[in-house]
């Protein structure tokens, strides 16, 4: 049996390969950002041997696609014929986007095709620079990932025709719901594959048992939230656990509530996308930043939230040293499995700015085939392989957190009762606006920069409106790189 090869990339090696650029984030955590896109670079045409071409034809014959009567897409498993014997498929991915949920599927892929997979997992804060350097230098692995949304391909990759394999017409396209396909296409061409969940993303997960013991009600406004935090803190418990050291999580508190900015100023998203509005001087955004700083100043985010990471988050909940945290709804399952706690947990919307809108986000980590690969047919086989029902079920069942996949394939979903209970409380009319980072152009590209500025603001070295002005300046830079006429 061929075994997966995992590259251990030393920080020194990473540093040597970096190019000047801005930071990135994981989104994935589960949400992520990438910096300004690479400069155009000549990419060699993939060398495809006659044998590989014949092998791909055989694979296409072995894998068939059909639509069931309920509209679900079915891609059948390929035959075990070892047609890529001895080849290696390299994958570049940010930490958290594949993890062990793909391990079993990758192992079966290796066995099926007689190949090995070199999975290169990069820390989130270094991923963007590594990717941009690899693309610009023509040294990119066969498959690479970005945190994609309807604008990301053109702003992050900039020139997908030069860097990405064109998958237009692929059998697996309609495995993805139409809303997710928009994050995988540029113009009318399909370049990416997004297999992600449809859980409530980064809402407030809270200890329901603790709330009951302290006589606390779920807050729906900022003032109510502030009062809840005060009472929890008086018990010697961190009200809202925020892992600032991760670099990408704390800014979710600002971006996940994009609907409240749009409600406050109808048409804001369109205006931001047409460069007729700015982040700077937006009163609701300044209000939210000031509320966040107030919580930080009062110690309600943790005594040293800026220097704390998420490594111990499950235990913080299990040990009852924190009451709330921003997390994906399915994280409840991980808390219970990791700690064995008998406490019950629930969810509510992030209440900064008196937000009552749902964090709709048909975006997520997305994989692309590198056009300069020498193994294009093997790349195509991998994309096809992960879209089969067996692979999708396997990826879901091996996920430590997620309870569902947002796909048009008949698989067994594992929704939690807590998720279903929470969703029933949300007004459907409050689900129309995407989160700010994926509903507006070039915003997600500067995720890490914005997070760093939020920290500076909380430390008193920057004003709230300067945080917003920096985002405007960064978005303008990305728009110029992308040749966006609205910024000319």
C-alpha cells in the first residue's frame, strides 16, 4: 500500500521562499484571507505523455455521472486499476482546510491509482505568501487551495487562465450547489471545487447549563450582552474566550455581522463594490469596533486574549473557565467528545451593533488545479474521486467538527439537535445578506491586516476610523492589481 507523504516544512525554509506581501488567514476555519495577488508570470504548458492521456481516457470511462430523480448528482467510484503507478500528486493547503478528514479518502486514492500524495500543510499566517511566491515563480504544487468567494478568484489569483486548470464541463460541477459554484468560477469558466459545510458559521457558542445556573438569558442586544459578561466575570469565569494569538479569529466579530451594516445603510454592499462608499466614517462599523474595545478593556475577552491561542478552547469549555466563544455550531460536538462534559450548549447571534442577522456565507476553502503541473490528468482524477458519494461521506464522517456537507449528493448528514434548534430561532428574512468579507470585493484579501489593526486599536495605538481607513487603502490596492475599473 502506498502511504501518504506529509511534508514537514521548516519555518526557515518557508521564510526563504517568501515574497513581500500581506498576511492571510484561515477561514477556516474556517474563514481565510489572502494578500494581494501575484504578478503575472509565464507558466509552462503542462507536459502530458501519451500514456497519461490514455490513462485519463480509461478513468473517464470508469467513472460515470448521473442525476437521480430527486436532483442529486451521483458520481460513481472509479475502478481500481493503478493507472498512475509511481506518480506523485502534490497539494498545497492552509492548516485547517483538509486536516485528517481527507486522510482516508487520500489513502484510497493512492491505492486506486498507484500513486502517492504529498500533502503540504502551511500555517495560516504564512500560507498566502507561500502560495503567491509559488505561483509567481512557477513552482506551485499540482493542487492549491484558496479561501474563495464570488470575488476571490479574480482578486487573489488575478489571472486564473494562466494559473488554473479549466474544469469547465466537468461531471462534478453540479455536485456543488449553484451558490457555491459562484465561488469557483471566473467569467463562465469553472476553475475550483468547493466542498464545505452549511452549518451556522462563527456564531456565539455558549454553555447553556452555566447560563441556567446563573439565571442568565440569551442576549439579543449589545447592552444585554455587556450585562451578561459582567455577571459571568463576577464568577471568575472568562465571559467570551477570544484567541487573539491565532491572528484570524477575533476579526470574525466584526465581519460575520455584515447584515447589520447593510440594514443600517441599505445598498452599502453595492456601493462598496462600486467604490462609491468606504469603510471609513461608517458609523455602525465604528460603533462595533468601539463595543469590541470596551469588552477588551473590561477583561471580558480574557485577561490576555491578544496572546492566547485556540489550542485549549475545548478544555476551556469543559473546565468551565469560559462561558462563550465564536465557533462553528458543530464545535459543540468537539467540546463534548474532547472533554466528556455533561453540560449542554447552545448558540446565539453575535450581538455587537445590536446585530440580529444571520452569517450567510456560501464561500469557503476551495481547491484548484495548477495549470503548470506535469500531472494534469492525475489532478483531474483527484477532483473526480473526492466528489464520489463514498468519498464525500467519508470526508464528512471523518470530520472532527462538521456535521454536514453542502452538496447535491445523497449522503447521510449528521446535523446536531443544537444546530436545528438554533436555526429554528432565526428569522429567514435576516438571512439574505452575506457576511461582509465575502459580500464585498477585496475585503477578505486583507483579513489578517484588519485583525492586526483591531489589536492595535484595542491596545490604544490606533483609532477606530484608522482601522477602517486602512481597509479602504488595501482594497484600493487590490482593485488596482485586478484592473477594476470602478477604482480608476
